C-alpha cells in the first residue's frame, strides 16, 4: 500500500508542497516501537516516553550539523542598528545584506568590540547603586491591615479610605463607655530585603484642641435624649505618627477595644504601638494642628540592617480625658462628636546602596554607541584608484585579510539577545540564516527521509546505552551504527550533484592574470 493517499488537486492547491520528503517525529517514534521493540528483538521492552525523549534529542543534535539549515529571517535594519534574535535561534550560519538586485552580500563578524553592561558611576568614580522607590496607595485593597475600633456596637474610631492616596481617621470622643483615649492604627508589611536604608515621606493633617457645643439639634428629630446631652465639650488635639517598625502593631481582642486604649481599663494591657518607642526604625509625627509634608531620613537615613520585612504603620491618638460622669450619661453619639486626622502621600525611597549595581543604560553601552556611530574604513573610498577597490600600494602595508572587505560587520550580543551592526548597514535589508534545534513547534518536528535511518540508529543507541544489564559490546555496536548512519545522512543531505561539481571545477582552468 502506497504512502500517498491524497489527490493531485489537494496537494497542488494545498500548503504542504514538498512535504513528502519529510517524515514526522511521531511517525518515527511509532515505527521504532514496531520495528525495534519486542520479543526476540534487541530491545525487548521500553516505554514510549523514553523513545520520545531520545527521538527529540536525536532531532536536536542532527539539526546542529547534519540537517540543512533552511531557517531565515529578513528585516530592514533600523537606526538603532540592531536585530532581535529569533525565538528558536541556536546559532547563525550566515548574515548578509541584500542589494537592489536581490544578491546577498555576506557580513563578517567582528571580534574586537562588544556591548558590555555599563556600570553607572558617581562623579568621583565610585559605583552607583539602584535606588528603589515605592509608593503606597492608602486603600483597603492595597494590602493595608485595619483594626476593628469597636466598643460594644459603636465605633471608637473609623478609617475612611478614599479612592485617592488618602485616609481619613475619625475618632469619636463622646459615646457610650468611652473611658480614656484610643490609639487607632493601620499598617502594611513591606519587603525590605533589597534595601539597606531609606527615607520616608508623608503628608498629614492633625487636629488642634477645640470645643464642641451641642444644643440638642444636631440630629433630627430633636428628642429628649439629645436635649439632655446638650452642652459644651472639649475636643482633644490629635497626634498622627507614620513610621516603620520591625514588628506589627498589637491586635484588638475579641471586643475590638481593650488593648487599643492609651489609658486602659484597670487590669487591661495598653497597646504597645501607642508608645513612640514602638517605632524602632523611626517615625514622623504631627500633633496639635500640625500639617504638611515631612521627611524621615533626610538628615539621618533609616537603617534596615539585615531585616527581611518591616511594617509601615499609621497611628492616630485622640487623648480625651472625659469620664462617664463628666458627660452626664450620654448614651448616643452625634455625627459631630469626633476629631479628624488625614494622612496621604506616603512614599519610601531607598537612599543608600541596595544589593544591585545600577546601569546608565542597560540596552546600550558607550562601547556600542561608539561602534555604531563611527564611519567604517570600508566606507572611506577617497583613496581608491578605481572601482576595483585597489588601494594605493603604500596603504596596503599591514592589511589584515580578515578585515579586507567592504560589506560591513556585525556581532551577536548574547546578553540582550540581539545582533548589532556597523553603521554602514543602517537602512539596508539584512537576512539572518540560522540554526534551530527543530523542537520549537510541532510542525517543524520532522526529519528528512535521507536521515530517517540515522534517527532510528540514534534512538536505538540512546535506549540501549541508558538501560541496565546490556552487554557493552551491544552498546558499542549500536554506537558504531549510529555514527555510520549519521555520516551517510550528512553525505546524502549535502546535495552534491555531479554536473554542478563539474561546472564549478571548470573554473579551475581559468588563467589568473597578474
């Protein structure tokens, strides 16, 4: 039964022209399992997965130096004089520019320049290091942890997160069971492993001390309870602290209240974060009506040492001193019974060397800038006598034959995955012929029929050499068969035609005139 089951129309009008010369890797694996594996055969048993592995390795290895490389890409060289390497690139075979007649002119690699990583330096020559800047948007959905601030069913304090970079803290000073003052907070964990120090910038508005007059009409309808609570009350001044600590703040207990008090109830602990000493890495403070932007680390840097994680904490304190008797049994909270603090614009900037040296330009060093901006000597044709490029004899002294060409040069920048060209290639059409391992896509995982037998021998040797209890002479024989089949495939794929060789050899008899 023949292999061709398609009609002439489907073939000539289809997209697989010339496909008969190839066999897919799946067919090779299947045919190997049938012909080489089984009882009374050299390989009695092997997993199909193992065969696939050795088939892929054989395909990759044969692609490098046996199969003909027919992969190529063409671009018009931009002013940057660079070409990106193809995604399945392994190595190039030829780089050429194309003239208006479509003829390829080979470019030759230069080994005397490169595009190294250029280290940024200070004016005194010292290395410059990366400066990392982090901005922290104050929103509940951005990793900030907010405490409960609950007293029974009422709020002792409330954080209102705006859509912008701002948080408003409202601390009520009249309400049920509000004895002593409260320390409210929110915080965010920060990875500081890359930092060695930083400066902290924030903007805040604190409240000055004032009085609040209630006449019972603050909420409608006016009722007897609100009329009974009418009077003049002292609004406390607030304190806002923004700082960094190596430990997170205290968390509220089940009631959401006890350890938030600055002046706790008898027998209850107070919150550690109410104490300025809690900010062991440093803090900024606004109090009693202070406003504006402040910077911590402007004069003396914040030092993180070997810390992996730090906590950026906002603390707001409203130290009111009213007791239950002072407020005459107030049992409800008016909408105006609070003092307000605002925090915004928090940023943390590394100001001392981090772990990474910075670069002036990661894409281009001054070496490459000089290379692509200079005019190659092959472009300076004023000293040529004629179009045969015969230089003045005295100027040919010391000429390096490796550089005796006028097409241009290139080198592969492995660091950035690009090919860099000399300036005389700008705007020209360049073709890159390159080698791949043929494993990039399913469509290209195929083998020319001239090398099909070599694939079987490669797989056979790979399987036998990796199995236990296989006699060494059997492995050596498989290796010899693999070597012979590979050599035969290389000769077949070299595409040598007798008439073409004869035509080439006829040029040998041409007389060279001096």
